[in-house]
C-alpha cells in the first residue's frame, strides 16, 4: 500500500541540483545522477542499492555501482530519500513529497507495508514534549509476517500434523 504524495514546491531533480550547488564544495549534476533521480521518482517502491543498480541496468541505463551508492547517500542528505535500516540491509524510499508514515516489514517475503496512524503520532509528540526533546524525524518499523505469508503457512502446518 502506498500513501498519496503531498504537494512540493520543487521537482526532486531541481531540489537535488540545488543541494549539489549549495555544498561547501559545489558539485556538478551528472547525467548518471539525473538518470537516477528521474528513475527513482518515476515509481514508488522500497529498494536497496543493488536492486536499484540492477533495475536501472535492465531498463537500459548505464550506471556504476559506486555512483549509485554515492548518489543515494547524497539523496538522503538532500532530504529526497529516507534510509530504512532493517538488520543488515538498507532500504530507501521517497522522503520528499511524501507524508510521515510508518512501516510493517514481512520477515518472510520482505514486503514493506506503509501506514499512517494519528495515535502513534500523538504519542510520539507527547513523549518528546515530556522530555523536552525536539524531534526532527523518526523511523518506526514493525517486523512480523504479512497476511499472504501467514496464509501460505497454514496448509503447511496442517500437513505437519499428519
């Protein structure tokens, strides 16, 4: 399930170009970076660096693994992507133009399910207020088993009983 985008003042491409130009040592916006930004923001899914490299190559783009890793770090620093660390893997998702939300991750198939819950948001605000803590962001990931994987396990359990 994907949540609806929120309105933004700049395109992801313009925001990234601005970020690169505003660094203490300005960097140029390369063709590979442009291709990556366009590709990433043309769809909405959770992905890791290796998956992105493979998908882009399959789509006909020439992109190096090193460029993908470096650019993903810059896209996170620029506020365009969010990095979700789930054990040994790092997943990325849109952050710019996307509402605050939480995740459930299936430990069987790896699927990420997004959700919003106003009660969770209220509790987090209250906890921060109680501790006089100024939060800038948070990541909340519930790990477990999705409905499809749970259903697939039921017939196997019945067979185990025979």
